C-alpha cells in the first residue's frame, strides 16, 4: 500500500524536535517517524533559524491526523516572536487582541477567547482571569519548544473547544539527545519615553536553559529559567460617550447638553451628537515575570517511559496612570457652546465653566501559575499499550485598582472653573486648550471635586479602590489503553477515562476612600503633602499641559484614607463574589484507521466521548433593607451528560498532497463568571401596572455549555521540505448560544411567600438561547524562493489569510447579533532572508473590525467594537556560528522592533468610527540582545 512518506529532512526535524507530550494520534505518528529516522541512520542536518522553525512546523502539520497549525522554536529558548500570542496571531485563522500594547488573548476561526482552550503538554490550564481563557503572556516563550493549534478534535482530546485547542509543548530532553546550555539576554526600550514620573522606558529579558542526558541516555533533564522586566508606555484618549444633544437658552446664552429639560423648560433636539465627557491619561507600566521549567524524563527500556514536568510563573504588572476627567454634555457645567457640526457630530466647540477631576491612579496585578504533570507509558507487548497521567494546575491573582481624585474644590459649583476649547483631531480624539494651571499644588487639592459618592456624607468619595482576588485550581487523572490490531482497516483502538475537578473562586472587594482628615465641612480639601509630590506629568498629547502628580499608592498605604465597603450599600457589588465547582468525567473510545479507498491511502480516526458534568456554585442572595444590603447564602447547580462523536480522515490523493475531512460535535464550557449562584433582587408588596412582586438579576449555576456540530474540508500540497500550500473551509453549526434573558424565577425556593404573593418573579440572567453558525475559508502558502533560482537562496515568505462569516440569534425571531472575537478578514505575511548567518524578517498581521472584551469601571469586563488594525514587527540578526570564528561558535545577536508603524488600538461605540471610546498610542518597542548556546 502506498504511504504518505515525509522526506529524510522532515524525518530528521521531527526526530530532533519531538516533545514529550502531544495528542495521542500525533504522538504515535511522531514516535513512529522518529524511529524511522533512527533506523534509516539519517545524518544530522544543520538547519537553523527561521527555516528550521518553518520546516518543523510544516512537518508537524503534515504528519498530524487532525487539521492543525504549528509554531516551532528556531533554537533552544528561541520562539520566533517575543510572546506566544504574537506568534499564534501569525497562523492561518488565528488572530490576537492586544492589551496594553502586547498580544494577550486569541481568537481561532472567528471564535473569541471564550471558545479557545489552552493546554500545557496536553493538559488544560487554570487561568488568572475571571473566566477560563488563558492569558498567554503568563507563559515565557523562551521556555517552550513549540505550540500546536488543533482546529479539529478527536475523541482522545480531553480539553476540546469549539474554536480550537492551543497546546503549548515543552522540550523532551531524551529526544533532544545532547547536552545543551543556552543563554539569552536582551535590552528593551520604548520610544515614547517615560510618560509618568518615577517610571522607566527601559527593561530587559533574559533566560537560561540546561538540557542533558545520563545513565546511557535513560535519564534526561531540562531546566529553564526566564525573567522579563518590560516597560510599556501609553497615551490614551478615552471618552465617556457621545449622547444626542439638546439646545437650551439661558439668559440669552445658547448652549447644548444631554438633558431634554433645563430648569423645567424643554430643550430642542439639536439633531447631532456631542462629547459627553472624556478621561484622557498617560500610562506607564512595568511588567515583571519570572518563569521556571523543569522536565525529568526516565526511559530505562523500551517498555516503560515516565516524564515529570513542572512549570511555575510569577507575574507582576505595575501601572501608573495620570490624567484628567472632563465632563462635557453629561456634566453639570455650562454645557457645550459654539458648535461646529460635521455629519451629525459636534467636532469643535467649547465647554463653559468646566470642572474637572485630576486623576492619579494605580493598577497593580500580582499573579502566579503552577502546573505539575506526571505521565507514565507502559508498552506491555506488541499489542497493548497503557498510559496513566496525573496533573494539577493552579493560578492565583490579586489586583489593586486605585483611583485618587483632586481638583479645585469639594463638590460641584465650589472651586475654580475653566473654559475649555476642543476640536476633533481626525484620529478619534479631541485636542483641548485651557486656562488654568492644573499642576499647581495650591490650586489642585485632594477631595471629591464632582461629588461622585457620599459614603460619609455629601461629596465624600475622594477616591476608590478595587481589590479582586481569583483562585483557580484544576486537578486531572487520566487512564487510557491502546490495542494494536494485527491487520485490517483499523490499525488500533484506544479507550480510556479522564476525571477533572475544577474549583474557581472570586472575591471582589471595593471601598470608597475618604480623606482621614475630613472634618465634615462642605469645602474641606487637602493639599498633597510634599513627601508624596512628584514632577508634573505632561498631557500635551491632547493639549492640557501639565497636571499635578503624586504617589497615590504610598499615600494610601500610609493610612491617609478611611475605607467604606461598597458591598454594604451596593447590590451589584455584594453579588460580585462567587465560587464555582466542576467535576467532569469523560470516557472515550477511538479507532485509528489505516487503509485504502479506491487505491487512495487513507489514515485517520473515528471516536466517541461521553462527558458527564456535575457543576455547582456557592453564591449570595442580596437585597437592600433600610438602606443596608442583606445577604443570604445560596448553593445551586446541575448535572448532565453530552455525547461527542468525531471523525478525522486524511486521503493522500497524490504524492505529498492530502485532502482532509473532519466532522465532530464539540463542546465549550460556559463562562465561569456567568455560572455563579448570585442573585440580587427587589421586592414590592403592591406592584403597579401588573408588575411582579419580585425582580432582579442573577447568574445561572445551571448554565449548559456551548455546543456545535462542525465540518471541515482542507487540501494541503507539500511541494518541498520548506514549502506548502493549503486551503480549508469550515462550517460550525452552533446548537445554542448564551444570552442575558428575562426568565421566570420561583422565589419560593428561597423565601417563604405571603398569602397574596406571586412567587414567580422576573430575573435577568444568562440562558442558553438559540444558536446560529460560523463559517469561513482560510488559505496559507510558505515558499522558499531558493527553489526557483540560486540567486534567491535564503529568501522566503509565509502568507496566510482567512474570511469568516457568522449569524447568531437570541431567539428565532430576533435580529442577528455580533459574535465576540470574530474578524471578518485576517491577513498575515512574513518576508525573510536567512543566509550565511545573516537573518532579517518583517512580519505584518491584519485583522478587520471585531467585538472585543475590555475593562470598564471597577475592573469589570464589557464588549466594545474594536477598529481594524495592522501590526508590523521586524528583526535582523547574525549567527556567528556561520562566521568561521571558532571562539564565537554558538553566539548570535539580534535587533527587533515591535509595532514598527506605531499602530494604535482603537475602540468605538457605534457604527460611526468617529465615536471613539478608546484611542491608545503605545509607541514602538526596541530590543537588542544576544543568544549563546554551548
């Protein structure tokens, strides 16, 4: 029978780069290929740099039983990009969303981060965020050997998802086969400079890895450490919103605001929108991360193989933000005057009597992740193989989001005011001109300038602090077996069981801050003590000059504020904390296929999963009585079984040409922050107008997973060891989708009812609604131009693109909604040159507009429209191993520029892209460094 046979170079790359874990079908293929390479005594082929990465990635794609994309390290501790997410975003059908200038989370085939599962060596990972999606900047790229994106699942995949599964893989020291020590160090600088006092615009990244084998190559170890201290700067324009305006006249003065009435007199609809308010600021961050990896491998003979891997990461993001809040049409000032209007938007004018808030804020995140896995394989005889795997993944996060306010007085109508002119800058923000000196410590004082809260009396919210904490722990045990048949179309049969227990909790605390010296007087303010004062911060990027700057966190830590717990008076805050538990038992059986159909070689698999889930949540029922929040504990949950069939077929229709067909029913578990048992409600003994006695908002501990039937077809043509073309189409039939819906809730399950009460109330909570579809086409090509002419040797390109379309409905009669994370179009391109030690490349990634998740007030999350962007990175380098200088063998140097064209991140509030919510300018990051391997 004709077999799809990789070239000798391909075999060598797979043998050299084999990781210790991958999905079962692919691991078998890799082990078999590596054995073939060894049996054929293939000589060591020195392929380095980007070409090595591309060739090994192509080999993985070619030999997989599923439809996959892959990224491989160019060398030990050297993935192609500075972060995993940035590398992933260059793959066909994969796109990334930036956070603070760095790629943070990904979408696969138009499905957002909620529909993507991340694993480390095949094991699902706990997450530091409020949901399940992994933030990839937690994982140092220097400690990973390769990353594989599985777009189609098989029955042996325990951590499957509708979008896809991202498996981060560490190196196998025994497969590596030689002693290696690798060291890297890079300096880093941001070209915006230090925007905030006390911040730095320089940083560094460093790593060291050690790989070795002992006891006649039966014991292998790999140990790695990576440290990063990365600066990040940002100039951000942020708008409150753009309300419809009304024209008013007061004492002959015409002005505009968002109120339909002014002093009881109706206004006239202006017919255009205007700036409701703004919160521009500059941010300076220091991102510090330490990562440690240890792999211990033991293979005393051909029948037993044991691997223990440990990964730990500690992550700190320290941000200082300083800026001004400027009320516009939503303010209590004199309104907007002298309007210049263009296409329904007020693009220039002035704010009369503006009262502003100077902000000195701090965001700080401390997070750590620990993952431990122990895998044991037993080859009992020629027919039976058994595997046992036990693992634990844990993640913890503590945030501080602090706001400190200052201005010209306490409350509105008290302090000095300003007349501010403003004009649209054409990029999505506005440029202001001003008269007051906002850096004057004798003018700008601590207090509550706009009367935002009254925890200790009127106008006493002098600041605010959020302190959310997340703990996530995931434990798994898997036992599986494979029986190899002696002949026939079924090569082997796998079966097994996996048990996963997951516990995730969120404790969300928030406090109003009032100056400890507050004496109860209406006009009390406090000058910033000299020991906390810093050099003024420039806000020239939008015309507001310098503002008063001080170390607000030190001021807070020294006990200068009185804290009032928001949960005592705010229902929504009282129900922000929760705990969710899941116990998932999965049984599976899968047949691995190898046959011919009409003379065409066929390989693949067909299988079935039975997934039993027992989920529950501990939460709180909250209401307000006599002005105080009253809490009642609540526990609720559900259990269910889902059946998930899958099939993957590969046909070698011609030499090095493959057609793949796949079909599966897939499952993605609902967001954990939606599965909480919290409920806040109000009760009315005598509701009017036919209203119910009970109403409120709640989570849903009985929420079922998203489910989809998906179908895939791809064609792959491997025309050289470093060249291929592929095109794929897919269709995902979404059986359901999760929406917030009004539902009937039986309050008699919580409280005794009065004789005239109707216990059925109206509660808004997430529910499994109608589904829809996602469909798309993607194509990619990788070409080494040296195959066409010797003069082009070393030049090459990798290009990919995708088109996605979706329609999702809440109910059969509702209008289609936008699918979060879906960009209709994505395009990635890399052009490179690598020859005689010299290397250079430039990469670009484009994604069209999409609905993305961002942070809003009190560190909560919301979806907003995000504008299309094109991010360009470039790098050049030289490997002295090619220089002929023996003393420099193993040394390479590299210079990189991230965000070469300084592409901003822009979100907007409607179809009119001038109505910008956020315009974030990150600048360029420059890195210069060296790698040494010996």
